[in-house]
C-alpha cells in the first residue's frame, strides 16, 4: 500500500510539473520538431525515494513560555533559525544531525498526511510541527514518529543561539 501511495505521489508531482508548463510552442514550423531536446522525467522505482523531504521546516509555537521558533533546513545542511525577539541566524548543521533528520523524514509517508494546519488544542498548547514535501503535521502525529528524536535534538542542541550542533555560517 505504501508503494502505491508513492507511485500516486510521483504521478501527482509529474502532473503538477506538466500542468505548470504553460503555453509553450513546439518551436517547429508546420509540425517539424524543434532542435531543443524534450526533458525527460526520472523513473520512479522501489529503490528510488519519492522526495528527499528537504527542505524541512520545524516550528515550535505556543506553550507556557510562548515559543515562536522556526528552523528551515536546506538540502545543503544550512539552517535558518529564527525566534521571537532574537536575531535570525544561519548555521550549518552537524552532519550526523542532518543525516538523522533526512533519514527520518524519508521514512514518513508525507503524501498520506491530511492537509490540515496544526491548531492549538487547549490554552498553553505547545505545537511542534514539521513541514516537508508540502505537508505539515504536529510532531506527535503517529506518521511522524521517526522524526521525534532528531527534531527534539534539533530544537535542544541546534537552535538560537546556535548550539553545539549548528555552526554559524
């Protein structure tokens, strides 16, 4: 079933890519093919992961302390970290932390997550949410279980001021 959803996700991405092409002419005259080669889409197989889940966005909002943190992790390992009342910082994540985040994110079936923005459930509710492949979910969502440990490490050891797991760029 999971592989079927991966194929469906790949088909949806391919459909979006084709839909976004706009009105392009073939560049030829009278049906003659143009000299510009037609780009090909990569083939999805069982060994090809659908999406790398990076960039990855982790947010922490609310709670008794009134958190308002955001960490955007680019595929190259550079994180942009912002927090209420503090200057935004860019830093390079420790390779082992980046690897654990990317590996965990690839274990999540992002395509199956509902399109629902996490909202507070009670006063002082702290929301830790993860966004990847266009989907956002609370960290406690069962589908995000692989993300729990690396996101916790990210928030405790790599946030503002850059911690020991994130060196300023």
